[in-house]
C-alpha cells in the first residue's frame, strides 16, 4: 500500500491511499489514526504530492553502509552513530533544495527512510517491525564544508530544504535487500543495496527507542551508501529505491527559490 500526503484543489493537506497506481482515495484521518476512506477517489494527476509525513524529528545514522565505510577508509562502527535533522528541513517531491550562501559544497546522500506508525519507546528489535508504518526515500543533503569545519553535524545537516522526502510511504516492503540509487542529472552516482547496512531498520528502531521516544510520523534515515558527491544550483537529483519509486528535486540559489506557501503546504 502506498500512502500519500497531498494537496487537492488547493485545500488543506490530506492523506490518501494510491489505488490501482493512478487514483488517490482520500482518508478521513492521518494514517497513524486509521485508514478510513473519506470522499471519492481522484486521479493521481489532479493532486500535488507533498512530503508524505511531517516528522517532529529525523533521526539520521552515519556510516551505516559497509561500502561507504570502505570508501572513506574507516571501519564500520560498533553501534549506530546518530545525529538529528529538524522537521523544518523537510521538503517534498519536486521541492527545491536551496543552496545556502554560507556553504561552498553541498552534497547529496540518498537514503532509505523509515516512517514510524506509532509512539515507540524502549522496544525490542522483534517488536520494532510492528511500530513502523512504512518506508520512503530521503536525501540527507549536507553542507560538506561546514560539516568538516564544525566537526559535529548540526549546521551542515539542518538548513531548510535539506531533507527532501517522498514520494510516498510504501507499507508492504521488506527493507533488508533493496537497491538504493542516486542519479545526478540522469547519471548514476550511487548504487548499493540495503543488504550492505551495518544496522538494519529494525535494529535502528530498537536502538533509537531506548534513547528517545519516537512519535508517529517521525523518520529514521538509515544512512547512505558509497558515491556521495557535490551538487550545484541547476542540478536535478533523483533518489531511486527499489519497491518505492523516485524522489526528484532541483537545486537552486536562494533568489530562485519559490516563496513558501502558508501552513505546511510547502512540505
């Protein structure tokens, strides 16, 4: 099942279920509160897809692919290396990634993202699966020069638009052997499999839940494979994950970024 968050006829954002690949059945409530239909299905072509959830936090994992660790000449970590991205960094499919004035190198990092379906605290790895709503694509955009300068990750990872997310939440998926690819202007730059993960999504939910409570709609970004690299204004970046689809965004200078709409419409 594919769950979307979208705009329909300029109304407030709504959740829905994609049916038969080309129609959206609106839901009465967010999917964390049930899947009760509300209204008639509409063509997918009539809706504007937004980020499929509005996380209170994004818990990201560093150095979680064995091939990425080899690329950097480092050993895989003994336990997950965590950092946070704020919910305000989220933008949706088709949203613009704004290149900040204070950075001279902004990188893509294609990742599988876990979307939480319920409030989760202190669960076992075996219990974690039932706490997950589904999976989507995420680009962990990073101001690499600022990351090196600061040592810690907060500034480099937290600019507005630095967490493109989408295009939808796929609920029927085994996340442990999926192809993850990133394309820059149509050229493949990253290609790996989640079988390369040091810590799989279920272990990550377990591990994080013993540190902080995860809320419905929160996201765990599971890490990026080898092949990270820079983007420039005007570039088109696509994160493509097997069984989910593609998340496509364009990089722009601040002056070229469209003015945000009211409320949450821009995410």
